[in-house]
C-alpha cells in the first residue's frame, strides 16, 4: 500500500483577503505541513485559470454565485480568482511547497471549469493525475484543503470512483458552504465510499 497526501488549492485567493476567500482557509496550512512527512508522496493542486475564464461571473456579465447552464451541466459563476501567474493563484506563503513531489494545475481550459484534480467538470477530460498515481503504485489517498464542498469534494468522489481508497480530513479543510453545498458535498462523498473524518 502506497499512500499519497493530496492538498487541494491552498492558494491565496481561497484564503482570507483573497478573491474567493474561504473563512479560516489559512488555519489549515501549518497542520497540513506537519503531516507531509508521514506520506509516501505529496501532491499539491493549483487552480489555474486564464483571464476571462468561463467560470467567472464577469465573463458573462452575471452576478457572482449565480448559476448558468454550460454544455456539461450547471456551473456556479465565481468572482475572478486564481488567474494564471497572479499573486492570488500563488500558494499560501507558508505552505511547504518544497515538500511536493508533484503539482497539478487545473482549470486552464477556458471553456470548462475543473473542480476535481482528476477530471474537468465535463467528468471526461482527464488532468493526468490518475496516470501519475497509477504509475507510482499509489492506491490510497488522503485529501485536505480548499474548498471542502467544491474542489475537495469533486476530487474525492472522482478518486473513489476510480478505485482509490480515499479519506478526507474535514478538520484540515474549510468550506465555501453556499446554498447547502457543504451538506450536499458530505453526502456525495459518503455515497461514493469516501471515508469522511
Ligand atoms: C474552487 C470554486 C472555484 C475550489 C475552485 O478550490 O474549491 N472553488 N474554483
Ligand atoms: Zn476556480
């Protein structure tokens, strides 16, 4: 059994002061760093959107947090966030990025959002992470990071569907919790067979 830690989107824009701030997002950084040495591999994800991304409310002249129908299904429209190369897209300054074996970026396709570390929101286009984990013989994953109800949730559900043993450490996640999204996410993860602790 080879066990990877996957740290989801611990980036400035998801921390207090950021464009899509998640309350308490910065509180999880030190405890995440402290866990890294316990794993066979450490993987970080980085939300990485081009300016004018289709998940941005400004792109559609719509209100942030409104929902539109995209060809792949409903899409929440977010404030502009995690624009490639910006300070908001950078990892939190205290995150131990040097400990990462692998950094996987997602959301770079202008037409499709990508909450999950495994597939874009069409649930079809792969990011390549599955191949990376499989070729390294990793079968067990512990996930944490931001935000519980979006990128952590989608990543955990996809990982479980792909056959990995998946644990989500909710104490080391923080949620956006918009319109019941946190409760729905916990349900979805449990239904998919994720160990939500
Ligand atoms: C996320 C909304 C938009 C996340 C990313 O990291 O959970 N949420 N982009
Ligand atoms: Zn995003």
